C-alpha cells in the first residue's frame, strides 16, 4: 500500500501498554511517507500510570509526527469538517469493537458503501 502523502489519523485510546507498540508502527508509517495526525482520548492524554506518565507518551508521539496531539472533541471535529483524513486507525482496539462498528456501518451505509 502506498502511504506517501496520505493523511493517517492515529486515534490512540487508553490502553497504555499497547501505545508503546503503536509508537513503533507510527515510526514505520512515517518512514513510508505517511502524514500522521495524532489523536488521543482524554484518558490516554492526561493520565499517568505505572507504564509511564503522559509526558513520555505525548512527547514521543509529537517527536514522531512533528504535530501537536489532538486531545479534545472540538479539535477533532475539524478533521471531519475538512475531510482531511485518508485513513483512520483506532488503536489499540479489540475485535469486539470492530464487530460493533462493522455492524453499524453495514446498517447505515448504502449497499455500495456510500
């Protein structure tokens, strides 16, 4: 898949252990030319845990992406308004979440996906 010049929104949730794995993935995507837009949930952005404090996560993500992390609903709304994403990654995420979202998508989308 060609990722060069693609806007990839990385929405990171509060599963702190897996955020470390996502950092490696973000670095690889950046090397392939992807334009990563970081988004974090309130908890993922603000909470400190035994795995690390929020400064460690946020500083590292901002170093990789060269962008300020979007961490509020008001900031995130701008992404949708300007149709500024090619790919949306919600990570880490469970199979249960993907099953629920696919049921919602199939219910409300047209047969051809529109």
